[in-house]
């Protein structure tokens, strides 16, 4: 079946950068939209960024100009480059793709210290 595995999370100081990866198996990333969501404890999951098969992107207002979503077709992996991180970015980050239903990875924890 389809499997998504996020990685790249960790602890970073405010103003720092992280690159999250979403390694896919059982599907081809280039043929489907991919999105990144995040969820902080006690809060609803929110959309962070979306990339379509044609390369169009969409970002939450809170991350626009700081985050960049991309994919590497050769590696069958999606990415979320996060720059100028803020404490408000602290959350578990998940990637998702749609094939008949939505598939989700386990998530990777991002913690930004003030």
C-alpha cells in the first residue's frame, strides 16, 4: 500500500531553518498533489502548503514567504523547506497525498525555541 514517511524535524532556534522530507512508496509523487499540514497540541490540523502535479503552489498566510514546498521526482520525495522559523511554527508536520482516499504519514515533530 501507499506509505508516506516524514523526516527532518527537530529542535531549532527562532530564525533557523529546517527541511522536512516526505518519502513515498507505493505511489508516484509526480502524479499526485501533495500537501503539508501541521498540528499543535490542543489545536486543529491546519494546511501549511500545497503543490499540484502542474507545479502550482499554495501557502497559508502565516508561512508565506518563509516556507517552500517542492518535490524531487527522481527520489519520489516531497519537501518542505522552512526558513525564518518562529515559535508559532512548533507542531507535528504531516504530508498527505490523495489516491481514492487521503494517505498520511506519521508526522515529524518541529520545535522552535524562542
